[in-house]
C-alpha cells in the first residue's frame, strides 16, 4: 500500500498540531506550578453519618405514583452534595 504525498502531508500536519497542543498543556501546567497565587486544595470526601442516613430514611416520603427508593436516593445525593461542596 502506497501513501500519497497529500496523505503523508496531512498526517504530518496532524502530528504537528498534536505536538503543539501537548506543549501548550505542558506550558500551562508549568505556569500553574510556578504561580504562588494559584493553590489547589483537594478536600477529603465527607460521607453521611448513621444518624443522617436514618433521618433521611425516616423523612423520605412519596406520592402514590412515585418510587420511595428513587426519592430516598435523591435525598441521599442532595445531602452528600451539601456536605461536599
């Protein structure tokens, strides 16, 4: 199988662009590392206590055509989001 000069040039252009993007990302990462004003903190995950889970279970309600499990899941998710924002 022979590659035409046009195909070869198209491949080379894709490769050049990929290298440029890679270098741009590396440069941006260096700037973040060198900039004392930018600090990234990763907070530890905060789960629910047994008491919080029990309270959510006891207070979850639904109408006739709703799923109690779905409402419980959504309430648990909301509480976790609240604690982890």
